[in-house]
C-alpha cells in the first residue's frame, strides 16, 4: 500500500485506486450528483455513487462485485460525473483503472465482451498505423465478436462518401506511437 493510501486509512481496492490514479474514493460524501448526471446510469448494475460507496467500505466481496460489474465497462468516461462532483473526484480515471484491473484478474463482466472487443480493436488500429484505420478496426472488431455480417450494408455507402480508406494511412513516426504503447503497458503492470 502506498504512503498516501496508508496515511488516508484507505485499504483494499480503494487504496489501490488511490495509489495508481490519485483518486480518493474517501472524499465522496454520497451526494449522488455523479449518478444523477450519468447518461448511462440506468444501464449500469451499480451507478457511480454506489461504486464509490462499495469501494469506500473496503469489503472484499463488494470490491469483487465492482470488478465484475457491467458498470465499469458501460461508463463512457464522458466526465459528466467529474464535472458535477463538488469534490472534483475523477471517476472516469478511476473507471479506467478498474477496467484494467478487471481484465488483469480475468473478472470482466461477460456482458462487456463487445465493449472489450471494440477497445482492443481500436487500440490495435492505433498501435499498428499510428491513427485510426476504420476498415482495420471494423474487420478486427467483427472477427473478435464473430458478428461478421452485422453492419456490412453500411460499408458501400461509407466507401462512396470517402469515409473509409482501403489502404491505411500511416503516420511518419510510428516508433513514437510504439513507445507510448510500451510505456503504457509497462505502467499498467501493477
């Protein structure tokens, strides 16, 4: 446990959140503004204020529920909660950490399979070309989800309108992008 987490009396997953993100779950006083403003709170199994409370308890069973929740995956990281929070708690930053930890511990919610596939496909596209290559993203995502035929009718329209490039456009300094991914992967080994 980091000295910040130790001095603030936060243990367990809440302490890890503090250590890796500097987000202090203990500062939440349950006003509910985050949940009230969240555009997807009705889709979540636990709205943001409940996630915060679950982390505050230090109860391992509740922390496990957080890591297995659909909420951490459906969060858009739109920052509406952050903007509304009177304590300026960066919930989106915390959600990013919780997603990474959930994946690392193989606790990702099964309902999040397509969301995770999209995240991976998007990052792979950036990693390989240095920018988003839409056709590569589409093919990779469809391969991961095995929903090959869904949305296929959109491709010809998008090609005609010049929204899809057949050949990926590569940035000049792809080694710089590779370095960013290397540092991010190294940092996420907690």
